[in-house]
C-alpha cells in the first residue's frame, strides 16, 4: 500500500513540477524521506517548512519530526 501511495504521489509530483517548479526541492526531499534515504532533520532549514507542509498534506506528519 505504501509503495502504491508513493508511486501515485510521484506521478502527481512530476506533473506539478512540469506545471511549476516552486516546490521542486520540497518534493524531492519528501520523496527521499518517504523512501528512507533522508530524515526530516537532514532537510535544509530554508525548505523545512515546505517539506513539513507537503508531508502533512500526505497524511505523514510523523515523518516531519526532528528526531
């Protein structure tokens, strides 16, 4: 189920990136966090608020913690 959710959002994210590129780094970090390659703590402070917002919109607020 998680893989399907991630894949669906990856496709949607790709379409959004084609339309406008303002969230591209937040989307990249969101994907890295979901896949387990990065943690929220490793996200640059400049984009942490946007990454947190994206994760919360996906119903994954537990991944947007500094722990």
